[in-house]
């Protein structure tokens, strides 16, 4: 399935960059490129910005106004190579007649064919012909995680739209696009989460959504769904629990650089502890990591500890290069442990009930007991829900820090 359209971004500076003529001649890659990857016969359009030369080339994917920039890069003799260490991926392409063609290599997970040409602005659809779909919508589903509904969050400026589907484990990242020929066509690729939505406003005011060329979804306004008694999205704060809250939350796993970290270690005694169930393969875990890093720097001196239990594929457990890059990229100062493979999460953490979302965050009080859990993490693509989840987690931390330790009591 091939879909062609003009993707727009919220950042005016990005579009301005695209219009600057390259001073370095035909072999310079500097500027914004219209690109595609092909995933299971679905062509996913997106934009990538390239800058620098020789061994100093950089490439940046976009997630709304956020950038995902390559760790290293090189361009010589018409060949481009970019590495994204925190994803353990590479982009390799050859420049020929103004077109970059190659592959986005995901290692053992396979590759996506890649193609790009220089950005070329196209004429916009007249605003008068564009229906308004901005706002909050409810999508009825029957997900593998037991959800009955998802949120669909839409922002719109004339024909230009950015949106995200928010599930219990997190969101799709920012889907960007425009209105053309009676449909909104949105897409996302930031090195992860390739997705295309084709959205049509129906005569009765609902949204007919075709996801990735095959899955059909129906969305109605959230207030309409509520008035008609439709199921609501799952509450992330109530989705995951533990079998016995009176028991200490137990873990004992190796660190990246040797040694074992366990819940019984002195560093956790009398502390408030966040246990993050994570994985460097998980895009929503990438969304959460910078927030946890900031949270740790803010509250560590007041008695907060954080530990990440990372569930990785077998090859990463043997040689966790991607996880090391993940730790470096987000400047994580708390311990990150190798907990097992993703399918082993229930075996390794038998106290957890309905632990199906990556990431999931457990809040441990000063007495070592689980005082709450939060499934998933909403990224900035989810607008106010991103702000709300950060505020909720900070409020939980503040509340638990305010409690006296068992020894002082």
C-alpha cells in the first residue's frame, strides 16, 4: 500500500530550514528530506533532517517537535551511514540522481526499505473545505491487554493535523499530516512506531479510521461516548496491582557492570522507591526515561530511589549494547538491571497482577510495600495527558516522601 502526501510540522524553524539552498553543491545532504520506509508492504512517509559532512553527518527523525538524532554518521562517495545506538539501528543509503535509497536496519528484528528525496512544499488545501476534527475522541476496541477503549487526541490548524492514539501502555507518538481529497492522512516514524492513519469524517460526525492499511477503527467524540454510556479507557493507575500489598516488593537482578541489586539492599532501606518495568526496545519506555531521570535528580536528596528492571531480548542480555546506549542517552543515574526477556516478566515478578504494559511503574513506600502502580506512560504527543501523568507521579512521590520511615515511627 503506497500513500503519498505532504506532512507538516509544528516547528516553523524546521520548514524554514528546508527552503535554504545547500551551499555545498550537489553532494551535500544538508536540509530536510521527504522520506519513506516500507513496513509489511505499507509505505510510511515521514521527514528526516540531515546536516554536516564527511564523518560529521547527523540525521534527525521527528516526533512532533522532538528530535531523535543519530549517535554517529558518515557520508562519503555517495554513501550515507547513520547509527542510532539507543535503538540499535542503522540507516544505510546511497545517493543517486538526487534520491537516497537503502535500508533502515533493525538487526535481528529485520529491516525496512528506505527512500528519500529533498523536501518540496506543496500547495495546501483551502481551509474552507477542511472539516474540523480537533479534540478528544473515544475509540472502542477489544485489545489484547483487555482494554475496551482508547483515546484519540487531535490538534488541528486548518488542513494540518497532529494526533496520537493513547492506549494503556502509552501512545503512538505524534502522527502528523494534512487533509487531501476528502481524507486526513497522518503518519509517524521516528526510528520506531511506523504508522499510517487514513481518517474520514462520517455524515453522523464520527471518524472512520483505517490504521496501517488494514485495521478499521471508529471514533466518536469523548463527550458523546460518555453520554451514551460507552466503555471508558482503562485507568492506568488501577490497571496493574500486586497479589498481596502487605508483602515487600521483591527483586534481585544483575547490574549492567556486574554485581546484583536487590530490594533488601541497604540503599533502599527506609527510602521511597520507584521500580520501573522497562526495556530499551520499547518506544514508550524511551518516552518515560527522561522524566524518571529528572525525577531522580529532583528528589534523590529527599529519600527517593529508582531502579529499572529491564527486560531485553536474548541477544541484548548477552551483550546489552542498546541498553547501555539507552542509559547514556537519557543520563540515567539510578541502577538499571537485566531482569530477563520480555516474555519472562510474569515468571520473574510473580507478585505483579495484570502486568502487561511496558513501561509499568510501581511505587514503594518507606516500609517496602507497594503503595500504587501506573501502567504505561503518555508522551508529549498526548498533550494534557502527558502533563497529567507527570503531575500524578510527582504527587505520589511527594506523598510517600512525606511519610515517616518505619524506624522513626
